[in-house]
């Protein structure tokens, strides 16, 4: 038995359109409908600033980033590329 997979959506009027399959004209078929999960981007649409991220996760990891990280990193780069 041959299987076909199509990705489509249900229209406002409840109609589901699939591509034409000439081999199955006038045949009975069984259709499975598997809803997709909502993308994670819709759930977490607001982007956090680094300060918010740092405040939330500070202390979670050993030797976490402190408030002077930009200055320290800038000094590191300055010394490295002199």
C-alpha cells in the first residue's frame, strides 16, 4: 500500500484541499489529520534585553556574568588586539 503525506491547512469554511492524485480517482481512502503544534516564537514573542536575561539567570551558573561585563570584555579585547 502506498502512502501520501501532504501539509495543508483547514480553511475558514472547514475545507481541506490536497493535490490531485490521479491514481486514486474513484477509490475510497482513509485520511488522518494531525494538528501541528504552535511554533515557539508565538509563545515567546517578546525579546528580552541582555540585562533582563542576565538578571534572571545570574547565579544559575558558577562564575556568572556581573554588571561590569561590557567594560571587562572591552578591556580584554583592547589588550588582546594591541
